[in-house]
């Protein structure tokens, strides 16, 4: 069977996960959040007191890491060596750990097959940074979502406030810019749009507008593909 795969890439806070989740529900596809996998590695590295930029020591930890992704009622849950870390990976500090470990080639190689396997056995919407360029270069549809750093920081700030965080908007914006720089400037699989990706700037968009625009685009491409 030929499986449909939708690649959604873009910087942090562009709305990738919220939009992908909704579109997956509408289309009946499996949503795979690949950032969660890098975050899970980040949790392990933090637990072991290793500097996430220390490529050699991070690589040495990899054989001890077993990551599982399970989908429960359409929700993705992450397990690290059998422990559910779904909530821990969302801690603010883990964003930095994930961004740092994701620049290490050994980490990317370690996680690549796991991501590809999902797309070989399911219709998927996968979101990340390098899905259209590296993980699924033959994806049925590739979308690159962007928005200004200020717009993205504002959304992330509201999300964190809703969770009870006392972080300031300025801190979120600064972290966002640091991560953008980190994710775009790294030598391996940097954040960039695939040549054949559709670019969508969601600055100022209401969530529903982005969801409809993307669903429409996907439905059209998928039906073109299957006629
Ligand atoms: O999407 P996110 O913010 O949860 O991702 C956390 C970090 O993981 C992000 O800073 C970059 C990295 N990442 C990556 O390098 N490649 C992916 N496919 C997904 C995430």
C-alpha cells in the first residue's frame, strides 16, 4: 500500500503542532511530532548532567536510550526507557536541551530510522525542521510554515502563561530567537524549506484560517496524486 505523508516544517511557535494535530484529526492521519523525540533525548541528557552541546558525551549516552512513541486516543505520548515523559519534555528548559542536542550528527542519525518507520506503515502528518528535506524527501505534500519571531513568541508566551509559568514575553522572545539561530545555522539538517515545499506565512492568522488553508492544500494535492 502507498501511504500518504505530509511534511510540515518551520521554526518554533509557527503553529506546526496545533495545526498538524487538527488536520490529522480531520483527515484521519497519524500525527507525529518529531520535536518530541529530540526533547526526549534532551531529558535523558539533563538527567545525566551532561552539557547538551558536548557532542562526544551526548553521543556516548545514546546506546542507553530507548525511546518509544505511543498514540493513545490520537494523542502522542513519549516514553524514555519505559517512563512516560510526555509532560516533562514540555518544560521550558528542555527546549534548549532539545535544540542543542539536535545539532549533534550522531543524535540525528540515531533518530532518523524511527521517524521514517512511522511513514512506512501509516498515513502521516509529521512536523519538524527537516521532514521535507531529510526525513521524508518524497513526501506527498510539503509545507513550510513561518511567522515573525514576535508573533511566534506571543503565541508561545500565552501557552506558557496558561500553564501557570511566570516567564516574561521578553524572555520567550529571546529564547525563540536563540533557537531560530541554533536550528537554522547548524551544519546538519538545518531548518530550511525544501525546494518543493509550499511556503505559508501565518503571521496575524487566526488558527482556524491556517487550518483551513492547509487542509485545502493537502486535500487538493492528495486528490491530484490519487487520480
Ligand atoms: O518542535 P520543537 O520545538 O518541539 O523541537 C524541539 C527542538 O528539536 C528544536 O529546537 C529543533 C529540534 N528538532 C529538529 O532539529 N528536527 C526536527 N525534525 C524536530 C525538532
